[in-house]
C-alpha cells in the first residue's frame, strides 16, 4: 500500500503566497528645469492675474566726433520692451477611502502623500519644459531645417554645441556658472555626442585634457564647447512630423532665459474630511504660477535625432 503524504497539495489551504509589505515607488527622474527660471519679480506693484516685466533698451553707440562750439542734439531713449507672464492654477488631487486604509497590507497614507508630492514636482517641471522649447533660436542637427525633418542619423555633435555657445556669447547672454552656459540633454542624444569621432570629438578632447580618466570610463558628459551638460530623461522628445523620427530638444541657456511669477508656491494640501461618514480623505497639491521666456537671446535649442532612438 502506498504512503499517503501530508504535503503542500494535501493541505493547500495552509500554503499561501507571502507578500513583502514594503512597496517600492516607480523609477523617477529628478525635476530640474525649473532651475532655469532665475528671473522673478523684484518690486511687484500688487497682486494680479499676470505680471509684466520691463526691459530698458540701450542707446545707439555715438561714434561721431563733437564740434567744440556746437551743442549736440539730445536723443530720446527708446520705449521699454515688456514680457508678460500669465499666472495659472495647477494642481491634482487623490481621494482615498477609509476602507482602503483598513484593508491594505501596507500603510498607504504615506505612500499617497509621496506620490502626490512627486506628481507636483513632475508636473510643474513639464510645464516649464514646454515653455522652454518655445524659444525662437534653433539649430537643427545634420544641417536640416524646420521643414525638412530630423532623422535618426541627424545626431548632435560638437559643432552644434559650439555654434549655440558662440551665438549666446555674441548676443551678450550671461553664462550661468563662470564662463559656462547650462545644457540639458537627453541621455540618448548624449550617447551620440560622446560617440562622435575626429579631432574635435568630445572624447578625444577630454582624453587629452581631463586628468580624471574615471569621467571617461563612467561616460559622464561633463563640459563641452563652453557649456556644462546635464543628462536628463526629462529633456523634451517628440516625433518629428516631417520624418516620423524622434526629435530630441537639447536646451542651452544663459541667465534670465526664463521668467517666473508666483502667487502661490507649489505645496501639498490635506483637504478636510467632509462626507457624512468621514470615509473620504483628500490629498492634493496646488500652485498658482506662470512662466514665460524672458530673454530670447539667452536661449538656444538644438534639435537632433539619436542613433539609439
């Protein structure tokens, strides 16, 4: 007679899946584009739905000589230029139930607060990115134009960066750190920038100038052509309508490229529990802000493809 084993199949009701009560958050990129909004109101007159910034214009250079006995004619200064920033409400809300709190195997309230807080920073940063890519100064990689369309082979190179920096310097744009402008680039575009070959290629330049070989081995983009590079997946990417290829927008900026006006700083709002049975608990974020390009001459955008798109 065969033995009857009391195993996992015999008492299957006693064998259950075990859950780790620690729940991980999704992978997140660091919001950072709002750092470029370094122009804010200095002497705002009053609260309002928009804030108007004004910029003086300089006089034309007076290069002619004066006549000793003639009083020169006076010239009038030009009217100020203005930049208007419209303030808008931004926010999001989560309404969790008491039943969820009682049934969930992990403490869900701190997780909801964390998720809402990141959503706040993430959302605002994307609003800022959408403003920055509206600049009028554009360099198209591969010699392309706005109408011909970027393809995967039109990768960003050293010459594109040097051209953008030269244009910024020629327009008197003030660098952001020492003599360097800020460059925010998508990692897939940075891959091609680091992989460029030739005498002026990025890795060849750094190989002979950077004493820290670890930077090369770690594939950190670093400084190139007058700009310090920050690799971020938050850099804007969209499908180019003319070629149906991914178009990567690299932003290179000096000081005062972007203006910000704020009536209410972004913050978490724990709403009141007002339902009859006190079961619904709101957690939200809210801000009342606006952004606008302030000095177009301090902002360049390089549009390119990527060989690993």
